């Protein structure tokens, strides 16, 4: 039996950290050797998330306690907040340059330091790492990811929008200046820290938009769509919070280019993803539901003709904690460490 790779998770007490633990516990080629959570240091993972009580896992420690040069880790997942991440990883990679990293924050997704400063309100503090980072949308950058030391895991909203739109922009099949993305997220997308606006009585039986016209994921979308289209692209994007635990559900409105109609767009996507393990394109005219991808690394995509001639409605859905975060991160890990891409994350969705 091949020796298992030793893995660390920084920020294990959040939802994405817990999802990483859930997925890695069933991965046959890795061992969870390090878990950090500064506010929960000294506790066992089962004290923080009772579902892990039956499993042997290392005790939570602070990041400052780790002797990086002698930790013996092959790869680290970083599930820390943006801004904190770049400072931590700069230190970690200086002390242990051989460690591979998959970062789940937004710190290394944007290629332009000026764009980062504009959208995040401060200068980037690890510019050399920002230049080195490879954007981790596997279905687009698979070859580059395999050679990367630092992978920037894409955002949940951006993954859900890019998977249907990037192939269409590359094929010049849609008008790049007429893209409207109406997206909804489950509550876990807002994180685990206590916030008054996230109390049950504040969220249940309601539905609202947030970050209207200024959500930071727009910078990521513009960057990747511009690369796909070969010219500057600026999209309309509005996120909404829904009273469900998991899921991203995006309804995307596009206009076909050069006479392309909805059926043509469906054909392009069906051909693009026919051999992809984690993207499923439904039959033309069918729309997916968020419940049908829950707990999986799958993305379901549907294409429907709009009643307005030349326009199409694309519906895309994924689990924000899995394909939108930790599942995609493990998919990236598999590529970086030379494993089969689907290893440990090929389980079907949970329903009901």
C-alpha cells in the first residue's frame, strides 16, 4: 500500500474546514496530521463538531504552535479569512517552501494587485505569492494546477457561474456585454461566526439580496470572463441569501451571438462536459434543483430557451461547501499530489 500523504487544515473550526475533514476522512491516500483553530486551540475536533467524535483526529492547535520546518506535511489547506491568509501563507512557505497549498480564501484569486486593493480595501502583502498562484477552476486550468505549489480555490458563486459561461465565451457563442447573473446562496456561505443578521428569526421565512452592485466576487468573474472572451467583460451579478443550509443556485440570462440560439448553447456545453466527472448538463429544456447536488462535488447545468428571440436562460447549481469550496479544494489537491482527480470525492449527492 502506498504511503499516505500528510495533510494540514488551517482554520478547521469553520464550515469549510469541517467539510474538508468530512471528505478527507474517507480519502484513501491522505492522513490528516494537523488541524488549527486559534480560538478553539486545545480542543478535539469532536468537541467543535460532534459528528467527528468517533474519529481519531489531531487536537486543534494555534498556527503559532506549528514548527513548519519540521511538520512533515505534504500539503496544507488554508481555510482562513482573506487578508489573514496572505500573511500566514507568506510565513509558512518561507519556513517550509516544499509544502503545497490549496487556499480557500480570496487572497490569491485576483491576478492584478490593483484590483485586489480596490475590491478588498488594502494592499496585498504577499505579491510574489500572488504572482505564483494558479487559479483552481479544474475544468479550465487542470494542466497548470498539476504543476502548482499554490492553488487559489475559486469562490462558490464564481464556480457556479463560470462552469456554464466560460465555454460559451471561449466559443464566442454569447454576447459578452449582456450577461446577467442572479445567484442565491445557502446560509453556510456567510460563515460560522455569530452575526445578528444571521439569527434564525432574522433569516427564516425570508429572502434578500446583499452586496448589490458591489459584491467582491464580481472582480473574480470579470477577470475570468475577460480571459475567456479575449476582451474586457463586465457582468451584472446580484447575490441573494436563502434560508437553506447548503447550495448555490444561479439563474443566468444571456443573448446568443452570430445567430446562436439556446439549443446551440446547450450543444456546446453538453459537448464540453460530456467526459467531465463533476459537471452534468441536463437534457435541453430541463432545469436542475439545488437539492440534487447537496453534499456532492457535482455541478448541474440546464439550458432553457427564453421567449425573447435570441436569448437563453442557463441555470446552474452546486453545493457551496463542496464543489463551491472544500470538494473543489480536494479535487485540486488530487491533481497537485498526482492522485486520480475523483479520488475521495466521487460520492453521489445526498437526497432527500
